[in-house]
């Protein structure tokens, strides 16, 4: 059975701190791994990773995938209160369904 | 551009009442469609997905059903709601090739009382 595990489940930091969120997975015929940010309602897309070792970066956020060890990390540097959200990791296995299996999420709270 | 509409935004229903949540997608054809449920502060659990009209796959046994009567319409239903059906329901769509991200609706917060 496909499985995605995120850690930590929750995290409280202060503005300016750097955080690392973890996502490990077990999936048959891995195709891609996606990160989302959810503040109140609809999750918003951050990154899609398909190849090992290639860092994807957007502003203060970056992510990398290790297909050998079956995990990904999401880094946020110089955190701001606006980074407070649930961060969701999802994986997709090959096939035509396109379905994403999500982890439990990491709730990040950034204090001023 | 593509958009996804999901309604209602909030719903309070008594136990034993029926349910119908609707989701429609605009600006694309033949999307893959998904219903997810999210418990408070937690991850998303895939309930149903559809790769075409009338094609529904269920991921977990439950009190709910789904239907896809038109290419860009996805409906989540129940004949009799249970307290355990309370939660945040999200509809999503994705290009059928799966090479891009999934796009989510704004969600429906369902409270069964």
C-alpha cells in the first residue's frame, strides 16, 4: 500500500529561523512528489519533484528529492509569519489515474 | 484559464439527512477529478477519483458515493449522513497525463449534527 509520512507533525519557530520539513514515502512505481501549502482552504502548489538531487527553489523555499532513500525535504529560510500554514507532501505512482497520496501534513507556526 | 468551482462553502446537516456536494471545472477537457477529505489540521485522504464520465473509483469504504455525469462535473453524495462524515471536503482536478500539479477547489466544511 502506498504511504507518505511527514515529520514533524507540528513545529513552532520564530521569525527569521530556518526550518526543514521532511517527507518519506513508499510507493509502487514512483512518478513524482509534490509539495503544497495550505493556509485556510485550498492547498496551493509549491513544487513538483521527479528527479533525485535536483533542487527546486522559489524565493526562500527550496526542495530536493532523494529517490534512493525515498524522501524529500522542504526548506524555508528566514521564516516570516506569512509562512504559517500546513505543508502537505504528496506522491504519485505511475499510471493514468494521476491520483496523489498525501501525508499527514506539517503544521508550521511562525511567531513574530 | 482553468478554474474549479466547489459549493457550498459550508454546510450543517442533521444525522440521517442526504448530502450532495458539487464540483465543476472550466477551461479544460477530460480532466481527472478527485474528492478528498481532510480532518482538522491533518492531511488529505483520497475518497474517490474519476478518469472519465461515469468512471468512479473508490479508495476507502465509507458512507459516501461519487458520480461524474458530465466531463467536468463531479458530485459527492450520501443517502444518510453519519456524525463521522463531518470534515473538510476538497475537490481537485488534474490534467489526465499527470505531468502537472493538481488544482484544488476552495472546499466545503461539512458539520453533521
